[in-house]
C-alpha cells in the first residue's frame, strides 16, 4: 500500500511507475491532492501493476468562492 499527499502524492505516482517498470505489484495506491512540484503537469500510471488506485482531490473555484472535491479511480496501462 502506498499513500501520498500533495507533492508526496505526485511522488507516490512516480514511485508506483518505477515499481511497475521492474515488475513489482502494488495492492493499493491512494493520493490526496497530488500536484507537481514545479508546474501544473499531471502524472499518470504507466503500468498495470497497481490493483486499486484512488485520487482524492479538491478544486477551489475562485469566481464562486466555493471549494469542491471528488474522487477518481486511476487506471494504468502501457502507453
């Protein structure tokens, strides 16, 4: 099981990809508000080594001054 929050979420996704490259399977990957350290890049799972992956996030909509959030199921696969 691998968890990551904020920049650590991005690192968890990168680590899951590195483990996938060498054939290691993860049962769970959970990230909370993952984002890039340097810019607004997004990161994706590149291998099918993660059995269950969840991304919990929030969005701040400045024009409406509201905070919304959600969950998405991450999927992997060779690209």
